[in-house]
């Protein structure tokens, strides 16, 4: 689900395509679609809707699911097709954010290897535990490194746009302090993060202002492990790595709630910095807007939501699907769809975007469905070979039927005789093929939905009466 909050949207006046960040993957460092096929279709469709589909390098390095889905050389070819069509762009850690010259130089030549070394030395997982990588993960990383070298458009440094004009971690700390201390967020925090206590809030605010005290707190609370952080010349910063280690010191539900809040706040800052929408889901909620209105009611803020739903029954995309998606993306109807996405919200019924997606989904079904029919037709011709005249088989070879209706008009007598003789098996296959085609077409058409929904917001604080 792609939320479009006011602060994370690209300007409607800009002609450039909209971008989206897969922020909901960051909570567990895993892609959220349930199956490999769903994941591939989801990213393919996002590639048609958005100019850039962005995900942080850390997810690819830490994900177990990615290794399971694309660990072998053959399976990795499926992930490569997403790079071909723009279904994923890896956001690399900027080289100037590495703590020493060796890592900075390595980040230019081998960004994945440099990031792995940095994570192993200075970072932690989302539960505050040190990171390590097994042989299968490293083999996957090596293939990813090679992939990025061959597809320059499939990666860029995070923060290249730097729309915030500030250091990202500084902005994250500022935003987190605001959420923890601004009375307007009080009720929202108590409802959604009830295990974050006032003493915890007091400590976190202090640690944001004095990151060295956060490091000392981690060392005291977890003496069995050394605090992980990137030591910069200016000293430690209150980064997300430091923040989740602090959260882990509280344990239990308090740690989970604080970790969830950290990811929620960071997602907003990260999307703002990239000038992109954020894809939110069950694992990561969108940060609500705090209104400055003097009204006593909750402000009715609205956003356009782009829902992409991939059913589990969609088949695994065929080989070279990336080239098909790229061709549609580069076509006029592909350009029209992305342009309609830029102007979402200008029409109350989203007719322009809906019609543009219908055009694209029809072309996608036509392109992807080619091989699907060819396989069934071959079986049909084989089954009929014993019962049909040579002339009829020749006609089948030149113009094989793709539906029951077509078959009925093609050498009707021999065809009916053959189908009756083999117990109607051919008709069954053709009926099944028609049904599969209709289902596939409907699933593609319904995969994208545009709607106007209430944007998360919080009530302003009522002024006390004298």
C-alpha cells in the first residue's frame, strides 16, 4: 500500500515521475510479499506505476528470504529481471558516511562488500543484536555486486537528492524528539506504543542530545556485548543503529514498542529526504500529521492511496519478463500511466489513472499470456493427432485454436469426433485455458486500486478554560 502523506509527496508541479520507497521492508529487513511470485509481480507493477522503486541496501544484505528465493544462480536470474525493468533500485550507503578511507574507497568500487563489512563492524539488526553473514548470504551478496556493476541504473547513493537539506540522522533525532515530547502526539503514543514509559521518554530525549551518554547506557546495560556505532570525527551520532540498541536495553514489550516507533519515525525522514512516497503495511504504520489548527476536532486530512494487491494464484513470471515490462514502461501507454500518477488527486474519481492502468494491464496480459496458450495448444494438437485428418492438423499448426469458440469453427467434424473419442479431454483443456486467461486478466486489472482515504492525524490540544 503506497501512502502519500503531505510531507513525503513529490511536488505535484514537478514533471518528474513519482518514486516510492519500500519502507515497510525495513522493520524486519525482509520483503513483505508472502511468496516469491507475489514479490516479483508486486515489483513489476510498481515499476510500471513509478519512476523509481527504491529499497535500502541493508535489506538485501540482511534478508534471509531473498537468499532463499534467489540464492541459486538460476533463481538469481529472476531478481536480475527486476533490475532490467526498474522493479528495484538499491539505495547504497553514501561513501562519505563511512568512518575510514579504506571503506570509503571500497564503497566506490564494491558497494555491497563495503556495506557488508560496515554492518558487521558497526551496526546491529532491528533487535539490537550484532550482525553476521553466512556463506549462502555472502554468495548472494557477490551475485548482487556483479548485478549492480552490470546495471548502473539499478542503484544509486541514498540521499543524493537531500531534499531535507540536513543530515538524515540529525533530522531523524529531531523528529523522534518531537514525537516523544510534543503534547499533540501524547494520546497517539499512549494508544499505539503503550509500553513506552515516561522514564524511557526522558532517557531517549537525553540520548538524542548527548549520543555519548547513549553509548555509555548501552555498555552498562549490556556488558556482554560491545556497543555498535559509526565513529565519525565529530563523535557519535544518535543514529538508528544506536537507537535500536538503546531500545533493546529495555527488553520485552517496551523494547518492541520503542523499536517500532524508531522505524516509524525514520521512515518519514527517509522518504522526505528521497522526495518519495512510502509503502506502508501491517509491519510499519505511517506517522500521523500534527495539526497546528485551533479547532478542537481532528483535522480531516486526505491522501491518495495506491493499493497493489497480488493474489497468490498468479503464476511465476516467465523468463525475460523484465524485457517485457521495460518495453511497456518505455511505451506511450507506460509513459501515460506514470504521468497520471504524478497528477493523482486532481480528479475525484481517479479516472485518468484508472484508465491508464487498464490500458497497461491489458497490454501486460497480452504480452505475458503468449506462452501460456502455446503450451496448451501443443497438447491439444497431440491429443487430436490420432483422430484428425492431415489437412486439419496442418490448419491447427498454422492457426492453433486458443479457445473453445475458435476450435468449434476449425474443422468441426473431425474436431468433434476427436474430442468425443478421447472423452472430452481436449474441450476440458480449452475450457480450462479460457478460464485461466479470464482469471489472469481480471487479477491484473484488479491488482491496482486508487482511493482517497483519511490520512493519519492527531487532535490538537484543547486550550484550558480559565
